[in-house]
C-alpha cells in the first residue's frame, strides 16, 4: 500500500476548528468518514467538503440558540460523523464541549451537567433518552436537548427536538472564531473510581500539542483507515482516533457495535486501531478457548509459530541475534498467521493499546502472530498521551518513551511526574484538586509508580493509591493480578483484596457458559448459587487462579475466594464508564462476603 504524508502544519494551527479548516483546504475531495446507514443497509462515505457542510449546518443551528463564547454544550451519543460535526461546530464558535458516556448512570450525567452548567445537550436517541428518564425533571436547566434519532416526549422537563427539525437547510461558510490557543476547548469528566468525578479542563493547545507529539512517534498517512470503536468521550479515541486522522488526512470508519466488530474488521480493512487492553485480552481468551478443542498438533503448531514470530520481532528490533527460526517464521506465518490477520481485515499495520496496562503475555501473543501492538501511557489530564512505543522502537513490556516536548521525573514513592504543554489547565470549579495534582513548578502528579530504564522506556509498576499493603508489609498491585486472573475464560471479573490482612483474597464473577461446561465435567450443580460456597469448587478456582498468578512473587498468592453471582455493571455503580472497578463501592456492597474471607483471622 502506498503511503502519502499529508500532515497539517500544527505549528500554524491555533485551534481545533482551524485544524478542520486547514484539512479542508488541503484535501476537500479526500475520504474523511465512513459509517453504516441502517436505513440503506450499506456503508456510506463523506469527503472533507461534505463533512464541512454538515459542520456549517450545526453552526447555523447553534448560532440560533444565542449561545456565547465559553458556554458549555454536551453530547451523549455513539461515535458518528454527527458527533464530530457537532464538536467542530462548537469549537469554531468558541463553545466548550463536554462529552458524556452513553452507558453512564443517569445520576452521574445529572451531576456532570449541573457541575459544568451546560446550556445544550445532544443525545443519540431513544436508548439515551430512556437511560436519562430518572433525571428528566432535573434536566430543566438545559435550554435545549437535540436528539439524533426521534424520541418520545416525557411528561415533564425540557423536551427533545429531532435533529432533522433543528438543523437548517441553509448555512454560511465555516466559521472559525478568533480564539486563543490556550482557551478552554473541552471539559472531560474523569471516571471517578473513587469519589465525585472531576472535570478536566483541556485547551486547544493542550490537545494539538499532543496530536503533534503522537504523529512524530506513530506515523499516519492519507491512505490509512482508522476503525473507531472506543467512545469519543474517551480522550484516547478523541485525540488519536479523531483529531489525529484529521491532521494526517486519514479516513475514520465508525464501527457499528461491539457484536459486529468482527464483521466490520473484514469489511473496512483498517490499517490502524486504537483500543483498551480488554479488547485484546478478550480476543486472546477466545482464541485460546477455541484452540483448546483442537488436536494437540495444531495447538503445538500455533505455540511454535508465536514463539518464532516473537523471536523474529526481537531480531527486527535489534534486540536478539539471528537464529534459524527467524528465517522459518515466514513460512510458518504464511500457513496460519495470514489467516488470523485476515480476521482483522488483513491490512492492520498498527494497533495502539492504552488506558490500562496490557499483559505482556497478550502482547507477545499478538506480536508473535505479526500484529504490531504499540502500548502507550497517559491520562485525561495529559490530553492524554505521555509515552508510547513506536514501530521502530517497540518494547511491549513497557509503555514506551516520552513524546517530544514531554518531561518526566520520578518523585516520592516512585511516582511518575510529567510536565508539558499537554498538561491540563486544571479541574473545573475545583482549585483544591488542581493544586494537589499540579505542583508549583507545573509537574502533574500521575499517581502511578514507575521505573525508567537508561533508554527512557517507562515501566508501570503499580498505582500508589491502589497498591495493597498486607499485614506483613508486602505490597502487591491488585490491577495486574486481576488482569492475569481474567485471562482465564472461567473468570468474567475479579477483584483482589487484602489491605492490612494476613493474606490475599479475591471476589470473582464466573462466566455462565464456562461454568456450565465446568459443572457438567466435574459433577457440580449447574446452579452457581448452590455451589459457590462448596469446598470442591473453591479449591478448583484457587488452583486456576494460582496458575494465572504463577509469575507473580510468592507472597502474591490468593488463598480464599468468594463467588459473586451477578456481574458488576456500570448501571449498578460498581464500574466506571471506562470499565474500571469502583473498589470502595464493591467492598461496601459485598462486606459480608469480604468478612467471610477473613473469618477467624
């Protein structure tokens, strides 16, 4: 595939809307977005000129609402060209966008809208309107709610208007208001694993500097197609899967749904994807589950292929001497590797993983199959990327090295500190939290423990606040252990605990299908509730957990386990919209189970 570099000079672009204007000037006829039209039953395309027309219509509608520069407007909708058009329209008028997760709890959405003082809200359609039904009356402070799909009116509060009725047919040219690059562009609320979510204030300059840094590390081209499936309310997707392709002139295709992701891969044939580790972990688990039913010879063949592919990768990176399996890997790869990569479209040249730590085991598996995974690190507060690997310098056990212009320092307790033009302006209406996170010298305190090698590769060793300190003083990272446990397909979810306790325990949620197969094979009751406290099941679970934790230190051993019958969900308040465990909520809700794990100790 040809690779044409067509990157907008970001040193000459002050704002996000100016980025679109520059892109329009450079390649008006180039393909910008692809989305699936359910009414037509086919994929439809938008070039940059057509997309800009949509933006102009949105701007005309927003101008009619008499909004002022700096006013906050919010959106709660799935990824789509409409999401991007609304954002660009708002940015061009000097408004501040507040993205909301479509799967967030209604009371959390209410808190965010009240905290930021949003004047207008865009929702996707009936699903979002239904999800907000408990707080319809509380939305009365909004002056306008726009629905991308028709919804039924509620009995109280402000009523949504359909976007087709709201958007005018006539419009002026694209407006790009003269806004200082340091002006507020967006407020992004953190997931809030503990306490109330905080509104991260990011400027145009914050985001554009980050885009430029990532582009210098991970190249993007006119011919690239990004498959977008992480929510645009997540800064990783927004910066790297939306603004970055715009800067590079690449195409973005919006995936239909998680269930149809496999089909979308085959149809769209993306060259770049951005995902959280859980996506790769699920594929890894699924492949292993399928393989477990295959003949021994096939399992051994795949294992040898991954090993040879990993050695081939290390040789290419200059970190391993040549061995015969480096040469034979290509022949092995032709037999199986290409078939596996075909399931992901066959053209994938870069898969970026961020948002949490990716298991080295999973990374080596995909890289061994010829799928280049680039792990990175960042946070909403840093716009978001701080470090990342590159194709040329990929150390999968690390989260890469710092972007150009990003400073790193190790503080107390091995905490990673970072300083750069990407660091946020602060937290909205929360000076105290801002002062706690950014010190007087401009260093942002990440809360993550790290080590940095001589080549500036960063290795995450744990989370300061989430580190479990056992009664004997040993410290263990629960997140790493939980990630390892759920690589066993029997475990749907897991939470390790043991703060100030003599040993570690775990709360686990079992996969119903896997448990049913296990129950049949072992003669257990098919009813988990009847079996979950049985000693035989307990012992089996501990053995499987021990197998997954075999590479952890000896003191990091789970000795007791409690089975939770229902999965932890966002709706129940046990998970954040980014699928992180709300540990304190879970501990409070299942205090009886926790107490039982330590009875007599």
